[in-house]
C-alpha cells in the first residue's frame, strides 16, 4: 500500500527502563528513501561547569541527525542518531573549556541525511 521507500522498522533494546541501543531497518537502500524535510529544533542547556545538554526534536522523521561544535573541543554521548517525529533526544556534551550557552549555540551545526538531498 505505501511502498518500500516509505516504510521503516524501529528496533529498541532496553535493559530495565534504560534504552541501550537503537536501530532503524529500511526496506530499501538509504539513497532511495523518501525523507521528509522538516525543521530540527535544538535546545541547549548548561548543566554546570563544562557540561551541557542538547535536546533535539523535530515534527518529522530525521534520519542520521548529526551535530558539531565549530572550534570547540568536546565529547558527546552520541553524535549520529535517528529522530522520530515528536521524540526528544537528549545528548550530553562535555567541553574542554568553560563556555556560555550562547557560545555553544553559535558554534552548533546540525543536519541530517535529508540535508544532503538536492
């Protein structure tokens, strides 16, 4: 009814209440996916010292969301992930030096696979 380009299966592995792994399964090659374009929202919150949380959300499915902080050395709990519509994914970030929330927002670059389509 819908066609392989529009179908995917979301697999989640939980240990207790914690999600420890996620995987998307498609019925076609990623280059044939009909991915919707939609705005990716990111909220940046300082958790203390050199620690931040980035909360990603979108009204549409976003495949292989990635982010980078230009000219900031950092470590993140995740850097490429899939985002379902209405889902909020919180990523922890620890920077090498102390930065303000505004500085992190200015350095933040985001995108997903659909951004490579043109």
